[in-house]
């Protein structure tokens, strides 16, 4: 069905994140999984617009949250990945000197320490969910957070989000979530993360 929300194009080709995330995963994840969230969000919003009673609207809350969160989270996720510098394909994984590096060092001591703490917290999610590096809007410090299912990060400004649903890694990493989480740092787009950080400072 047609609707208000559409699947955003990836800012790189499906095989651009190899060998860290396979073409097969990227294609299915984008074309099938994300598209499904978009379609279901449009359907839920259309049903909500046509609803006439509180009961009907309450019944749509779960679908709006799940599919709306799925659309928001995946739209952020594609943009916080980039082809790997370690493969000479792009700037993924490279953290240059600047405000993001300074904020990471202030909060975690080093990038290596952030990765370690982020991976430990994200591995601790029971079932499906997301790992986040977020900016606390009150303290203006970076913090590591997790959300279950497709819940978007609402308490903090999302700087980096990592999908830890099985559909994000299983075809390549099977049950070894830790290998997926170690690999993904090679394709994290720290330039995009820094942009989110500096834009949030203007809020
Ligand atoms: Fe996903």
C-alpha cells in the first residue's frame, strides 16, 4: 500500500560493507525487514486515521510503536555505517580528532574502552534489541544504553545505534553475537556520529 513513509535508499551499495557485513544480510535487512516496518507503519497510521473510538486507537498502539520504532531505528542504522577504512573502501571505523573523539575520551577514557563497554552492554540484551551510544541531554555526556525490541531511544540523542536482532548478523555470524559486535566497529561511520553530536549541541 502507499503511505506517508518510504524506505530510504542506502548511502552505499549492498556489498560495500563486506567483509564485515555481507551483501546477503544487507540486501535482506534493507529490502525485506526495513520495508516491512515501513509498510506496517503506513498501514497502522492509516487505520489510526480512520479509527473513531479510543478503543480502536488503543488497539493500534503496539503496532505503531513496533513498526514506527523499526523504521526510525533502521533509518538511523544505515546512516551510521560506512565502507571500511581498513579495507581501503571508505572512512568506516576511522575516528579522527574532533569533538566526538574528545567526548568519547571524556566519557570512556578511549575508543577501545567505549567499544568494550558498548559490546558488553549490547551482548547483555535478552532477545532482540538495540545497543546505543547516546548523548544525555541533561549532563551533555555520552552514555551507553540499550532498548528492547524496536523501541527507539527517546531519553537520549542517538549518536550510534547497533541492531542486535538476529536478522542483522545470523546469516554470517550464526549465534556468535560477540564476533558481529567486534566486526561492526570497522564499518561505524564516526563522521555521521560526530554530525549528530554537533547538531545536538545546537538544540
Ligand atoms: Fe534490523
